[in-house]
DNA sequence: AGTCAATGATTAATCGGTTAATCAAAGAGC
DNA sequence: GCTCTTTGATTAACCGATTAATCATTGACT
């Protein structure tokens, strides 16, 4: 069973050595092996006649490339919730991998019985099976990533990530600019006191949103006194009236969870958007909520990020050892909704 | 970069040969190599001290297993539509693969530039990368599958499939019994003339549904004269009144598309379910329709089927060459909805 | 004719394991 | 004391490629 045709079969058929066949098939740059045009032709003929395809495992062992891109996530790749979050990335990854002729290896085995994914399962690094690996997910282990980068392993992260040491390649959404765009949308509607509500700033994407807000306030000389951290125990129904009384007419909130909280507080108070205040959410929903309000928000270009990650990884693979990091930032599409409107007149 | 600790390092540290280390680490049944308890201990100590993990690539080359399960689909694995169809399978696959310590290889490269996936891309069979392969999808190539089975390649299909020659292992939903259950649900509500609407019967799952219907009618001496094939050009708004006039009080339809068609015909005629007639759909929705009526239907156990496929494949892998086929049929959960009710009294 | 370079290909080592064949030493049986 | 078996391990071939080192021809130039 399995594959029968080996490189030696082709070599025999073409009347040359295996090394020659290898050289012709791979056509490696700067090879010691030169092959004449006639021989080259005979080899290709034999390859086609026999239906030869290099054994990727052997090729990989010998240091060659095997056209496999690994995908590593620190959470399940197919989560029950966050379905909408991951799926577009996967679509992009598959499309681009397919276009480039690569297979995708999902490292699902990386979860030890106790839980908690790690590249080094029992000290083992299965990553070497793939030519390179694309990482995604929220709860990454930066130490581990830094080690991989140091070891020169070709990896790309989906989402901006800064490591304690070393620099990693990534594709990221431009949250800074997308957030700024939301801000100008609001100022365009006449809002002058625009508050920024956020949760604990735990990762780069949240930092970027905050950045976008801070730059906007700085640019418009508005001051940044309206950025507030909202923990889960903060009672928004109490704070909202105070904020409005203070003159705030619009809110930018970090995610749809916070958006929902603000909206229900608003409901409880008998307020409506965008009549009483405007509300914009910084990015489309993460989870699968059955019904979402038609937020004013922006679309995270997940599909493009997935495809971009493949492209960057192949760049890394093409270039000499230790090149990079390669980085790509993709703009988010502004998505107007019904939760923002003209600033209420005083 | 990459992995540094080789088996020879461990061998040196433990003062034994590489073969001995291999035998201890893998503990293969019926090995020629016997190792004493003390040596065994020394080897494990060295393994842990050095953090040794076998290189999966080398292991695979040497004929060992590489703990990779392939996934092959004849359509994109991550489709834009039919999103809800594939996803639960993938969840099941991932869960079980993870539990068993396997990685998942998606054969995305199998699509040649012109389109149309095939295992034999340019005559090559990349499948051999994996220990075995799980197939899923609607538009399978049975010739190709039969060839793989003949070659003794370990494969499992998700969904019942019968091949022109050879027998393939599969996990399937029990559509026959699920359909019969729907039928008795309807008879329990007093329906006596239960029609069966279907499209072109192109695959095993549709055959099974039909079977379930035919068996039910036979068992209840109802006759099978009420099974009709509904092509896309059939005007249901014309047929529905005729059927009702004829005494039909309930419909079982093959899928939600057909269900929607019947429902809109009904709407157009000013009829309502379940007052004027009952309607049950044979299986949960395939596509992602934003709003679906609360059908009376059954749930296809997709997650369990995915997990089951992994289990069957590993069985196939464990057992001697040419064993199997292994098959598993999983019951569907009945899901009562609002589209069925007591038979209207004459 | 003799030297040198270019061309065209082969040999052999290597990647990191697995495993059949083999062998040495110790204990059992007579 | 000698053979036989069992235990405990080693050797070496092999999996199917890649690639550095090497070698044999041929033609150009002096």
C-alpha cells in the first residue's frame, strides 16, 4: 500500500542517479549538481510516466521543505463559543494555503491530559513537522514564543504581539487607525465629549485601541480625561447619568460585551441611542450572540489576516535564516450602524 | 534551531545503544529487544533529564506512526456557507484527536489550479503523510475512495458510503430510525396520510431517510403512494391544495430548503402550520439561514460522528492490515418543534 | 601537447529514528 | 562439565529523500 514510486525508481527509469533526480525535481539554487537539458527531459518524462511524488516525510527529515504549514492555537481551534472569532481566520488560512499548494497541520495534540496547551508537550516539539507555523489565539505563552523565535523557527502570529525578547512576525488589524476613524465619525456628528470605556488592558489589540483614542483626543485638543476602566462590578446604571450630566454625549467601548452592558443600563434608565447618547463598539462581536444591535463599529479583516499570515510565513521560508520579522497591518472597514447619531443639542 | 536532543544523546547518557532506547521508549509488542529493569530505569531517567522527545518525522520515515490524522474534504473545509454543517464535525474531530494525542492534517493542497479536489493531485498521493485519513463532504469521488480502500489505506468516511467495490469504514447517523421516529410522532398526533417530499436522491443519507419512510408506511399498512419527488421547478403553491384535498395532513420533507419552499407556498395560500397541516424536516439545517422556523425535526449527531470517526480510524490503525471495515451508527435526537400538531379534524 | 576551466554527473554522508538479525553471558537441566 | 535456553543487549540495514564532496569528460587556450 501507500506510495510505491521512490526516487530510486525514477532514477533507474531515467538511467541516472537518485541525486540527479533530486536536483532536477527540486531545482535548488546553487546546487553542485548540473544536469544537461536532455537528461533533464528524460527525468521529467520518467517522473510523469511513473507518477512520482517525493515522500514528504523523507524530504522533511533530509532538511527539505514538505509544503505543510502548521497552525497552533492556545485554545481549541474549533471552539464552541468564539466560533465567529476564529472561523474567518481559518477561511483565510485555507484559501491562501490552497492557492499556494500547502497543507495545513493543526497541532491538536499539544494539550496534555491536564489541559493547557504548550508547544513543548512533554518537552517535545512537534512543530518541526511543518515548514513553519502560524499561531493564533488569545492566551499565548510569550516565553514559549520568544524561545521559538530565538531558535530561528519560522513562525507568524495572527494579531500584533510584542515579546519579552526577540521580534516575531505578525499580521495585525490596524486598531489604532480604526479607532481613530470611529472617533472622527463621532466628532463629525458634533460630539465633543467622547468617553472611552475599557476593561483591563491585557493585550496588544486593546493597547492599540486605547492608542487610537488617545491620539484622537490629543489631535483634537480634547484631553484624555474621559477614558475609564470598567470592571465587571461597576454599576453602569449609576454611572451613566453622571457621565451624561458631565456632558459626555458619546461612548466608544472596547467590545460588544461592554456595549451590551451599557445598552442594558441605558434601557433600565429609559434612555435610547442615538437620541440620548451615541455608542460605538470597537470591533465586531467575538462571541456568538444570537441577536446583536446594529452597532456602529468596524470590521476586523480576519479573512485577510489569515491569508496574510500564510503569505508572510512563506516569505519567511523563502528568505535566508534569521530574516524578518515580517509584519503586515491591515485596515479595518468602518461599519456605520444605528447606535450613533448627531450629538444631542444642549 | 529545532530539536537538539536525539536518541543517540539519550543512548550515550544511559550508556546503551540507540536501539535499546527506542525499544524502551516505544515498548513495541513482541520486540526482539529485551531490556532489564535497571537499564530501563536509567534510560527513562536520561530521557527525562535531557527532555528527549522522538522526532516525529524520523519516526514516520522509519515506518513508525507519526500521530497524524488526515482530513480530506472534496470541498473547502471551511466553507463560507454550510458553515453550520461542517463545524460540529470539526469540533468532534478536534476533541477526540486531542484526547488521543493526534494532530490533524488538512489536505488543502489537493485543489489543482483549475479546481476540483482530488486525492491524486498530479498523480501524487499526499495522503501518505498521515497515519490514516478521515473523509467528509458531499461530493466525494467513489472511484478514488474505492482505490484507496483497495490499496489498504486506512480511511474512514463521515457519513454512510457504499462503494462500487470494496467496503469503507464509516460513522453514520441513523437516518432510517430518526425518520421512522418522526413518522410515529406524526401518527401519534393522529395523522394518517403522511406525505414524503424529497429531491433527487443522490446519496446514502437521502436513501436512508426514504427507507425510514417506506418502512414506516409498510409497518402501519399505510401504503407508500405519498412519496413525491419535488424538483426545483415544481410549483408547490399549485400542488399543496391538491394534496390537502386528497387528504394529506402531514408532510415529511427531506431538508430545510424544501421545508422553506413548502412554508412559503403555504403562506402564499394563507395556510398555517400546524393548523392546516403538519410539517417535519428530516434533519437540522445545512446552511446558515439567519432565521429558521422552529421545525419539528431531528438533530444529526455531528460532533459524535466526528469523534467516532477518529475512534474508528485508530481502531483501523491498531488492527492488522486489511482489517475492518469498522462501522458505527449513531442515533439522532428527536427535536419537537412548532410545525407539527394534531391532525386537523375533517 | 599540456594545462585549466567548465560541464555533467556520481558517491557517500546525513537526517533521526525502527527493527530484524545476531551475539554474549548467565542460569537451567542432566 | 557440557549443552540448551533465557535474558539482555548490540549491530547493521533500512525508511526516502537532500547535499557536500568528488570525479570523469570535453573543449579552450597557449
